[in-house]
């Protein structure tokens, strides 16, 4: 990618990464199965109720995130690319056809016996990225979400409770 394109994307992008002490296949599986995903998705204190889930290219996940303050946040994800166990790309908004939906790409790379998860989120505009960071605390919320994934996967590893 040339520097000009990187710069154009950079002012609309948020990148969050975390190394998770678990095999890549297990970390990837935590994203692919709603029985896992609904148990860890979202920042601290949030819970998730799934309305529909179909994990395939073109499939959708329709859900509500329930905030610790009692506020419900409707959410919608459409899976746009799946390369097991390396990459997931999605469109994420409040509802199907949301004009403010943003793109996210998750990459899962080996880091010794651990897995490095990188979440790259590209917003339609710089203003939307800035609003997500300032109003919705997107960076901290993303870190908390990956922390929740790490904690959940650690529990699976200890209990042997994965498929």
C-alpha cells in the first residue's frame, strides 16, 4: 500500500490489537459460533441478545447490546469475507442498509503458541471515526472487547469446553 493511500485511510481508521494465549483455531472459533460470541462480545458490563445469526459470507448477525446503564443498542453485522482461521471481514452498523455502517477486518496471526488478533475498523468519514472515539469510546471499548475474548477463551482452554 502506498503512503498516500495509507494516509487517506489512516484518518478514518482505528486499529486495536491483542495477543491472546490460546491456539489460533480456538480464538477464531470464538468468533464463528454464536454460543461463544454472545458470551464475550462487547465492552465490560455489556451483554448481548442475538436475534439472528448466520456465519457465512453474506450472512448476518442481528443483535442487541445491553449497556450496564440499561440502554439497548441495536446492532447488525454482515460477514463479507471469511478465511479460516486467518481473517474475518464485516460490515457493521445499527441495521441492514445503515448508511453509517463501517468496515472491520479481524486478522488472526500466530505468535508462538498464542494468537495475535488485530481489529482494523475503517469508518466512512474522519468525522464518524472521531465521533466513535470521542462519544462511544471506540478504542477503549475495542480493547475491552478483545480482553473479554481473551478471558473467555482462557476459560474454554481451562475447561476443555470447545468443539
